[in-house]
C-alpha cells in the first residue's frame, strides 16, 4: 500500500496491486482495475517510485526458500 494525496490535500492509501494505469495530463490520474479513478497531487514518477519501493519492501519480508 502507498500513501498519495488527493487534490483537496487529504491523504489516501492505495493498494498498489489494484492499480491498472497511472497517467499525467496534466493532473496525475490513477485508474484501478475495477475502473475507479482518483486524481492525486503526486507525479507519475513519484507513484512509480513508491510502488517499486513497496514491492521491494514486500520481497525483503519474504523468507528465503
């Protein structure tokens, strides 16, 4: 899960695994796999970076097999 900021300044937590697309035109719009959209203050590159960091964090938690 990552925290992003709606345009009204309120933070919201998004499940990264439910993100279908992220677009900038010019506002950043996150589209989820269920079709819901949210417009956020963070740039597309910030969301990508947060998503990658989240994935890395999960992999660190997994025990080696």
